[in-house]
C-alpha cells in the first residue's frame, strides 16, 4: 500500500510517497500552488501514477498544542482533498518538520538556493516517515 505525504504551504505543496510496503518515505516533488483546481489536478495525477491508497497531511500545530490560522487552512484543504480524491486523508502533527529538515540540509552543506528547492518535499518526506514509523511501533 502506497501512502502520499504532503507538506501544505501557502505557495507550495511538498509531496512525498512511501514505498509499496509503507516502510520508507521518499521525497517526490514540490507543487507550486496556483489554484484549488490546479493543485488538486496535480495531486490526483500523482495519486493515479503511484497508485496511492491514503494520504497524510502535515498539520501545523502550535507548540502549545493549539491550532492557529494556518492549521485551519490545512484542515479545510484536507476536507477538499478527501472530497476530490475519495481517499482517506489523515492529519499529522508536523511541528518542527521544516526546521528539522532545514537543519539537516545545512549540516549537509547544501546551498541556500538548493535548500529552498528541496525543503518542501523533504518536509513532506519527514512528515510521512514519522507517520509510517508510528504505525510500526507496537502499542504498549
């Protein structure tokens, strides 16, 4: 079962996909946001191409656990995605995902320009990997 992970921003959507066994996440691409219809078309093409069965969307939760304005926009995006694709869509707490990815890229001596090009899809991969790892952990 392949799962798609998304990091939804105002200007871009980072996209990652899992392997067929839903063990590892790989960054795939960054979709430049244009309009609701164009955004959905780009995501649906990826869903068809990779036979995606479910979607995880990073939810920007404040450090104190509350939802701010961006969280509300992402929750609305999730509802649209569910309606448009007919797939199960789960929110996933993405606190610090972009910061963690940026730190790794800086430590890897990746130029600022290159970081800007890859940070969204890497953040989507980070979000998806966290989700995949949580599903493999035994419950206590």
